[in-house]
């Protein structure tokens, strides 16, 4: 049994081209830069609550690299720092 790929008429323009929702021919999404590399921060301190809060969602979850743009090295250190500060009650596990 062969399955056919059906194209909707709404997805096509007047001439039958496909519509793309992007930034056009000249570019895609802008690449995010690592906060710690730009600001030349070598060590992430678990007691620095203001910095750590930038990398936590409203619900208290640690934001992933693809959202924040941090490098892998600093994301690992950031995760450890957030978990340490949660353990000694500087940061909440969840926000209500």
C-alpha cells in the first residue's frame, strides 16, 4: 500500500510555492552568546543568587542551553551551583 503525501491548498501561494515562516533569505535566528564568557566570569558562585535567578524559569526549573545560550562548560557548573544553593535554601525548588 502506497501512501501519498498530500499538500494542502492553503499551504501554497498563487503559483504553488510553499510559504516559509523565517527571517527571509538573509538570515535565520540570531546565535546566543554565553553570558559567562562575555562577562569573563571564571567561577560560578552558588551564593550569587541574582546571577543564578537569570537561568531559572518562573516555575523554578533550570533553563536549558538552547534557551539561555550558555556554553556546555558553564551550563554544567551552573547546574551544580543552582543545586547547591537549593540545598542550603538560598533558592527555592519550586515557586508558587
